[in-house]
C-alpha cells in the first residue's frame, strides 16, 4: 500500500504565508495585510507594499474592524495573527462586522490546537466550533505547509470570509508530494486509501493518522485516511463514499475539543443524510484545560495520541457489520 507523505521534509508554514502574500500583492492591487503585532513573517509584503500593510498592535478587535472597513471599500484584507485571540477576543467583530455583511476578509493564523506549549490561554481549541457556527464563514484547517499557499490563492476569489487554521507554523511536516492531490477548498483529500475503516482528520493530526494507518498495515489492516482540511462547507459526498467503501467504520481524530469540531460536523452529516455506520469513534480534547507540555505528550495524556488512534481504529474494525437488508 503506497504511503503518500514524507516525514523527513520540513517547511515553515509562516514562511509560505509571507512569500505567498508578497506574490499575491503584485497581482491583486487591492490586497491589504493586517496584523495585531504578529508580523515577523510578513516583512516581505510590508517592505514591498508598505502602503497596504497595517500593524495595529495587540488589538485583535481593532484589526478585524479595520479589515471590515477596507473590505467595504472594495479591498481584499488578510488578517494574520494568533488564533486563540483572533477566534475569541475578536469573535463579535468577526460575526457582526465581517460575517453579517459577508465581506471577503481572510483570517489566517497559528496556534490551532495544543501546540506551542503556551498553556490553555494560548491554545485555540474551541475555535473551529466557534467559526463553523458563524453564518457565511468558510473554515479550513491545514496540516501540510505546502498547501497553505494554494488555499490562500484560492481564497482571493471567495466572495465571503474564510478562516485558515495552522499549527505553530515554524517547522511543519510536508505530507504530500507537489501536485499529488487536487487541493480545492470544500473538498477533502484521500491522503491514503484503504477499505477496512476511515480515519478523518485535519491540521496537525494528519501526520499522526497516516502513521497510525502505516502501523495498522503491518497487521494486514487497510485504513483510509481523509484529510478533511475544509470543515465548512464539508465534503458530504466524500463522507458518504467512505461509509460505503470502508465498511461504515469511522474514526475522527482532531487537535480540538472532541465535541464541536470535525467529529460533530461529520456526525451531523451522517444523521442528516441517514448514512448507516457500523462504528464511530471521536478522538480529541476532552472537556479539560489541557495544561503545559509538548503537543504529542499532551495528545497522549488526553487520549488522542498515536497509540490511542491505533487502538480506536482496531476497535471500529472489530465491530460486527449490520445485518444486510437484502
């Protein structure tokens, strides 16, 4: 079974953001970049287009408000910062100033999930639930740093707002070979094919899911891994396809609260469309404040690390199938 990722190659998602925005600034004369004092990787854009760069200081609410004003004037504003504060401190401004009038403001940032060892105040773990709840908001969570540029480029033509979630973004694993997958906002990626079960995941846990599938392959288990990097709008057709092709056995793995994120989005699709499953397990952060530590250490502590992912997938594969109705 082919493996579609390279653990040896690393890339900075923050660097990709900086170079992509500088590139887009040349072709989009109405592109503005704003930051609440998190602009170290935006220097290339700032130096090339100083009249279209705004650093408001540590004031996320102000940053989103200015972005909305620029969008009203026909511009494409990108807000880049730390997601724990953009998603919560500026939530009212995102909801009322950006989503209500459906403005093309792009919100991209780092520290999605239990990364950075900053403690619970600096983890964005409720953010996907909050953003998915907002009318008109497109919501993404990108694990491969090489994909960040493509998502940003596609976002330029979206008529409304988008939320782009990243990890720390300094040293990220490249998951896919260039051109290996068709990256399209709103469509999931089958990162590894399989027939016994599907692991749905996004962001920082895609690499972990791929490793779990590799470990299970040693036991003769064939596990599909789906990188559902767009949570809203979610790829309902792919969810139904996976239910049909992998025995109705789902594991959802995410660096987010176990309820409110991708697992909840998939459960809603399953219920709304009447998709019949044999087994469903969700792996994510329980209702706790996670504390300090390395992100992999914290995943193990809170029950959604690599060993827990392998164990959960074994359990869903072991579940008996529903009797055939034919």
